C-alpha cells in the first residue's frame, strides 16, 4: 500500500506564519497567505489559493464555514475553535488531531472539521 499523502495546510492571515515551520514535520509543505505575498487578501482569495495549492484551509474565521457550505470542497476547512490562544496552543491542537486531519482530508463527505 502506498504511503499516505500528508495533507498540506493553508493558514489564514490572523494565524501566525510560524505554524508552517512548527508543523513542518507532521504537515510538510504547508503554506501561509502572507508567505505567498497575499497579506490582506479577501477570504474568497484565501479559499481560491488554498484550492489551487491543494491545501486544507485552517482558520478561526467562521466566514470560511459559509464558503465551505456555499462552494463545497475543495478546499476543505479546518475550523480552529479556541478562544484567545497562542500559536503554540494552535500547533499543539493540530498535532493532537493529526490523525483526524488525515482522515478528514481523505474522506469525501464532510467539508468542515471543527477542532477546539
């Protein structure tokens, strides 16, 4: 059986671009909107770029839930539901749910994964 393809994450602007580096061992090739020179981009642009790059959108912004319902996948949306938290809190949450995120990326029913 071929090795699993690790999902790539695409982080929305309010999240730190440090997440790409902090999670490189478990989510290699992940991207951040600012690292693509698109800081300040509209949610629809974030959505399109994540789709073009084959990534899952990761954000705390519920507007992406609306886009997921409206447009469906791809991309899929990982909704971080932590209140005030640090970048390390988010990194730990994504690490803790690594297996769930892989399963989510491989299935075809759900387009939103809520983590919190």
